[in-house]
C-alpha cells in the first residue's frame, strides 16, 4: 500500500484532540483519572480517525489503520511488553523483587533513597541507551520499595522514569542520539557536549532536591537477611543491559534465570513458573491494546496530513536563529505528540531542521541537541508513550498518577527553552 498523504490539514488532528478531550479533560474535570478507561478513550479516537478519512472504502481505511498498528516499531514494543510482563511476574513470584528491595534498603541510607534510585536510573540508561530497558529493570524494584516503606508508588516510579530519560537523551548508543546526529550531520561527541551543557544543570538540581526530599523519609530496616541468590536475576538483567545486549535477549535471560532459581529455591515448581509467566503476559493485555490502537490512530493522522500541517505552519515566516530554534523545538514536540515515538519524531523533523539550520546559520550541534531534548521532554510526559505505558503497566497505576511527579522531563524542557531564549551555550548559539 502507498505511503502518500493527503494535503496538510488541521482537521486530520481531530482524533488526537478527541483522545485528549475524553481522557485528559474529562478526568481533570471529575478529578479522577480512573473514571475514563484509557482503552475506551483510544477506541473512540481510533474510530474517529477511521470514520473521518475520505477517498477510500471502509475496508481500505481499516487496512490503512492496521498498517499503523502493525508497524515494526509497534510490534517490537509488544514483544518487549509481553517479555517484561513475564519477567516481572515470575521474578515477583519467586521472591526476586522482595530480595532486591531488601538489599536496596540495607545499602542505601534513608536520606539517599530517592537520590539513589534517580542516580541508578540515570547510570543504567546512560550505559544501555534505552529508557524502556531501564524502566523494565527498575520499576518492579521501585514498586517493591514503595510497598515496604509506605512511600507513594507513583512517586518512586516517576523517579525511575525520569532518570531513564537522562540516558535516552545523552547516551552515545541511544536511538535518539543517533537519529539527531545523523539528520544534522554532526559528531556524537559534539552533540553530547552541547546537550550536556543544557541538561546537566537540571539533573544536578533534581539530584539535590531528591536528597533534601528524602531527608525526612523513614525507611524501616529489614529484619530478614539478604537472599543473594534471589537477587541474581536482577543483577543478570542489569549486567546484560549494561553490556549492550538487545533488550529482548536481556528479558529472556531474566525469565530463564527466574525459572531456574525459583525451582532450585522452591519459590515455585515448573508449572508455577509457567503460570507466573502467563499471568504476567495477561497483565500486559491492556497495554498491548492501547499500543495497537495508538499506532493505528497516529498512522491515520499522518495519512490525512496532520503532521504535514504542523510542519507547514511552524516553518512559515522564520527569519532569525532564535525563531528557527523555537520552530525546531515546536516541530519535534508536535511530531512526537502525534507519533508517540521520539526517535520517529526526530527522523521525521530532522531533515526540515537541517534545512532551517542551513538557511539561518544555526549550529548543527545545537539543532541536534534541541531535537533530542524536546523529543525526550514530550515522550517523557505522554500518557500514551511506550515508556509511560510500560511503567504504569508494571506498577498497576494510571499513567497520569505518574506524570505529576515527572520532574526530570519537565526540567529538561524548561532548560532547553531557556537555552534558546537566552542564547545558551553562547559558543554554539
């Protein structure tokens, strides 16, 4: 099937407005984000996207929607969701989470619990280059710590998610870094230098905040001894992730290790292991449905000219470096809003940003940094982004309950906006 789109159209963005109106606005009005199931909001917006498409039969429209839902990136995420669910539940059933939480509470001083989780998420994501892998590895531990300490689960999960975007934005092996530097034709080390000058102050400020926020946190000292063998699945997952192994292989290694250790320690028998994996996969059902509906809806928006409309409007009448940088930031942000994938947003907007940089004399290192930072800023706050969905799924929470505590994505967005307005870093502006 062809990939051509209709002419740029504001009307094409209607399904996105429908989703935001049903899920966000109604939930805010009634002050309850559990009143409107996110699956229902996506179903209504998906039906709207199919119904409003013109120039083809209903069968062809459904086929077009299905193309978006079956995109290779969507299917890869579903693989990850299923394996993550199987690993998280089998690890929980055999006692790996309790053992890891016990170890964490033994090691970290009370006042460094929040800061320690944040630094762990930053370090892992910087090493592996993926926010998803970091969230999969640390979210169950954060949930376990919340259950043991009485700290709000959404708060600790948000620390993990926020820290995971530190590496997603800065890592040399991150998809977003590769996409940003390739489209802007600059070196990774140069982009890293500019990027870090913009976001590191935000990370340091937040780290200090977490130290002070945790000063009055009471963490009970665990009475049980550390069961090192049950911590092994998480250590294997973290080591494999740090070694740069594909996230699917990392999760498979984790699942196999939980099975072997669980059987050896009588955490469960063979059929108990299979049952735990099945329960974990089933628990990801809603997440998988949301991902499929979002992929199809966003493809219809693209096909009907929604993304092209945004691009055309924001590239009109630009004459200065500052306005050019603001337009690059707005373009990649809106593209990310429409695609729910920061890498795809950068690939989509990157060539346009390069042309604007050529025309206005914007430093390629600065444009690459802005593409990456603003895409991570938006992706980190999207209730229907993969990172938020998987964190919410693993923690059994509403995405909105996590978003309110996502300080790091908010701070890097503010930092990048100030960098544009104040012409910082001066050397690259």
